[in-house]
C-alpha cells in the first residue's frame, strides 16, 4: 500500500493527501467532503471531475438514510448498481449518466467527531473487502490531521 505518512502529516498540503487517496483505490470519481454538522451538509473540498462536481459545492444530508449511516453512525457505505446509487445520492441520475455504478463512502472521524468523508465511485466492479479496508485505513490516516 502507498506510504500513508503524508496523509496524517499536517505540513503536507491537503490537496497532496487527497491525491494519494485518489491514486490508492481504482475509481472513476474521487471526492473529499467536509461535514458541517450544524446544517447537516457536506462541502466538496476535492474532486477529480470538477466539471461535474466542482470544489465547494454543498449537498444537504439532513434526514437522509445516507447521512444517518455515514455522518451520524460513522459507518462506511459500499454499494453497486443503480438502486444503491439512488439510495445514497439525490443526484443519482447525474452519477449514473457518468457511468458510475459502484460507490464507497468512508467517514473521516477524529476524537469521535465526523470531520467529513472520502468517496469513491467507478463504473467497474463492486469495491472489494480489501478496497474497503484500504479506504478505512486512508480515512483514519486523514483523521489524524484533525481537520479535513
């Protein structure tokens, strides 16, 4: 696996840390989102497809099953196929139109507090158990920075 030290090192720019996350797990779209608990929104900090998903875009997650699972319960979300994409995202048609069918969302949690998420989507096969474990390791390394 990739050297994870830069992910937790606050002297390494976040953009570089996100690029490591992106390169570690095969994907068609990688994003990093900051969680705003007061408004139950996630704000996009990094995107590998800025034309479809620009940086700084926000998505409301209040009273959504995805928000309850990933942001509140701090559990990862892994799915494959149109139904799983629709369950997770209000803009599911946009995601499906990009040909993305597999999803992996990982909460970044520090001191019991959800800082945000890192998110992988791809057109290929479902994410494997090994990729989920790698993603959880990446999220934990990012969490050691204490900010997202």
